[in-house]
C-alpha cells in the first residue's frame, strides 16, 4: 500500500505544481519477473507483491498517457543486492547469508543508484520502462 500511496501523492504534487515532465521510479525485484523454484516456497508471497508492483507501474503509465501527461514511469528490478534485507527479513541464518554473498560479486546499492540516475538522465523523448539488473553468477 505504501508504494500506491507514495506514488499517488507524488503524481498529485507534480500536477498541483504544474510539473508535466516528472519521473516516477519504482524499485521492484527480479522476483517480479519470475516465479521462484519450488524450494523457495516461502517467497511466493514476496513475488506476488513484486508482480503487483509491475502491474501498478504499468497501470499508472497507461493512466498518465490517457490523461495526456508527460510524467514518465519506470521500474528497476534488481536481483541479489547486498543490503540488510536478508538479515532483517529472511529466515536464513546470518552465516549462510554471509557465505552466499561471498560466493559471487553481488549487486551493490550504488549500482541501483546509478540505474536511477540513468533513468533520470534520459531525454524527454525516451521513457525507460523496466531495468532488470541480474547478478553475473
């Protein structure tokens, strides 16, 4: 719900301020683009929420276009980013998380920030819909 409310308020503020060339960027997950293997049963709910982010992003994009708005909407869907997410929200033991991230070079938060900057730097004629960032495992 937070994504919906924040997005709604951002669009409302842009429209109230006469900003018709703004940019909305949703941060999603690679899990919005695939259903996990059966061994990851606990993550089906998480994937469902990320599929919803994709639906909301596309719905908003269409709604804005139908209203002749030039506000652009994009989404970034990263795979495994080395953040506190796993330690705070998963049931995976900390030692296993550490070993997992040592087994390959994970995506860093700066990589996501760079993708945000890439979307923001696109000229008005370019709308970047979806950026999928995979790990090179």
